[in-house]
C-alpha cells in the first residue's frame, strides 16, 4: 500500500480507537448513579441521576434557575448557594463571583456536575417560574435589526410578572446547531396582558438565538418560554426614575411605562427616560412614546442620536447618550425627592451610565439593571 495512504489510515484508526476508549471510560468513570438534591433545608428533595450539570438537572425537575447565556458559563446568572462539598470553585466561575459569594460557597449551577448528594439554597420565587407553551402571533420589524415578536400563550396558561422582568426563549436545534439552548429577553408586554409575551430581539451577528428569531422563526410556530425572572422593576419609593436604554433595551421600559399609565401605578413618581441610538434607522417607537408623554404629566422622554445623518432631519438631542444624560441631570432634572437609576442595554452602556450617575450623586445601590451577556 502507498505510504502516503498508510500514514493517514493508521492515524485515523488510532484516533477512532482512542475515541472508543474515552467513550467507554467516560461511561464507567462518570456513572455516578442516583444522587439526592436537598433544597432549602429539606423543604424539597429529589432523587436524580448523577453526572449532569446542576442547572439542567434542576430544570428537568421543573425548577428553572435564570441563565442568560443558556448554560455556557458566560453570564454568571445561574448562581446557587451550595451548602455541601462539591469541590473547589472552578476558573470558569470565579470571574462572576464576588469575594463574599466565594466565602459563602455560591456557585454557578451550569458549572457544577452532580457527582454525589448535594444541599443547596434557592430563592423561593424560583419555584413559581414555569415553562410556557406558546405560538408566534406576529413578527414585526421595528428597525433594520430589531424585531418585535408577540407570543400567545396556549390556553389556559397566563404569566404573572412584574413590569421589567424577563423570560428565556427555548431555541430548538436548527442548522448546524444540534442542541437546544435558552436565551434571556426582557418582556416589553404589559403585566395586564398576561396571556401573551412580547419581546424585542436585536440581531447579533453569529448569535444562535437572534439568528433563529430573525431568519427561521415564523408566525404560527410553537415556542417554549421560561420565566419570569429578574428583580428589575419599579421600586416603591418617591424618588425620581432616571431611565436609560439603547436598542432592544427599550423592552422593559415599554412594559413599565404602559403599565404605570394604564394601572395608575406610582402616580407621584417623576420619570425621565433617555433613549440613545446612532442614527434615525436605529430609533423606534418615537410616536408612541411622544403620545404617552402627553398623557403622563410626570413622564419626560429624551431621545438622542449620536451620529444623525442629513436625511434623518433630526431636531432632537445629539451626542452620546451618557453626555446627554449628564447634561440633563445637572441642568433639568429635579433631585429634591432623590434619584434612582434604571438601565437596560449592553454591558458597556450600563457601565458608562453607572459612572455618570454615581458621579452625579445617584448612589450605586440605587441603580438597577439586568445585565445580559
């Protein structure tokens, strides 16, 4: 046989043999049998098969821990307090944990494999999180890269949530992606319309979920949603709300504002909402928010373009939204009742706005957001 063929064939044979050995060893070594999950000091106990990550094992039992990245270990959202010994913290966990969380043995549930009995603590509100079946009622383009998607929940389901919270979309396998994943999106629908969920999904190049929504999802498709999650909601204080968003970060504020208007919630609260975009093609819901501003005397909407084009005929504020924000805080916003910040957007935008707010006497503990990966 030609030596040019012999080498590759031998290499391929060895690789196949090693893969078989690894597969057999994995089945033997990682066969942890049945293990016990003790949750909240014995309030809930589950006998489960060992060997899988804690995040997925909990989900299989109907307990859904938030995970904005779908279990990839890149968001740091799926934190649980572990009371038993499951080994040291992994390098994939430590970047997302504070020194106090490390001391308290808080772990990322997507990074812990169940190898033996485990004791954990979970917030009680997680037990009300559900998986919902829905059908896509409508898909609308609100900008060149953001779609408004309305999901009708299948009867008799309804979702109870606070304006500002989020759900996770269950994205099925498609194309070259062979496994289902979950991704988090803030709800733009109102709590009063609890038979449906509206989301704003911006296309991220290469994004598994956003590509699926923009290129594959169709009206009438069946989709699973998990939620609600998050503690991003309007606080019961007299302080003035200073809200900042960009892109699909519009979603929770749309929910909050329409809920406050329709239900008469927080009638004495002043609201300043800053929405930043690059150019006119990135701006949306302007007419709706201008109309809402006329109906709500305490609501002030400030839209700004950082790079308006001549054809935009833009007459509003211009510049980076952080610069516009700081100018208004210094010159126009009454701080006599105190200020609190509400942010939704990219991590970079949130960090920049937090810097501006703290520099202008908004305490860090009074700045609220859900930062998605």
